């Protein structure tokens, strides 16, 4: 078993796909790094498993609509 599989099973146990729920929690416009502004739109996708929040996926967009980065965070 790989390290990623061990980590996955330590969080989810016996995984049941129908117990997974995800939804857009927030969409924001961020203006950062004064004085060289980095302007971007960020969408936050909350991830719940068996009614408990287990993580978040953030997708970063440049103002022209191109995806510039992403984060996948497990709690």
C-alpha cells in the first residue's frame, strides 16, 4: 500500500462514495501583494464526508478567466 493510500484510508476508513458531499462555500475577489497587486478570483469548494467537514479545494482564477493555481487541503 502506498503512502497516499494509507493517508486516504486513515481519513475515510471504508470509503462509501454516497457519503461524500461537496459544495461551493464561497467565491471571492482577492487583491493582494501591495504595491504589485495580484488580482484573482478564488472559489472555495467545501468537502464533507459522513456529515463532517474533511477538507477544502480552492481554485484560483486570473481576471481573464484562466486557472492560475489550486490548493487541496485535508483536515
